[in-house]
């Protein structure tokens, strides 16, 4: 996930989007571009989300259906993470 967040900063992208059955998407200006690699699974999305979310944020997502929070890496910018549940699967974006 750190590599993807670094890409977001380096490319000066608006956001990264994560949804099962497709590749992660990077949004530059107003256009969405798929990142190289195979489509990600629901398990991949869950693993990526867990790498940035706390246990409490995971609980809030499951209980409320959506959550947003700030995630920061040491020596990096802060990122807004917004997630929601769609048909029992997590969909999230980082901006």
C-alpha cells in the first residue's frame, strides 16, 4: 500500500480507487486510468484496506456501512480514506 500511496503523491493524482474484479484505478485530472496488473479480488481489497484502517475504523465500516478517516505515513502527506460497503464487499478510495 505504501507504494500505491507514493504513486498517488508522485503523480499528483486526485485519488486511487479500489474495487473488486478490476484493477486499482488512478484518477488524474478528470480521467480514470487502470494501474498495471491483474484485477484485484474482494480479499485483495480487504487486505489493502486493513493495511490503512484501525480495528475501530473497520468496525465503523461494518456497523455504519461507510467510514472516512485520515491516514498518514511517516514523512509523507496525509491521505483521506473513504470506504463503503457494496454487496458485502469493501469499496474504497484514497485522496
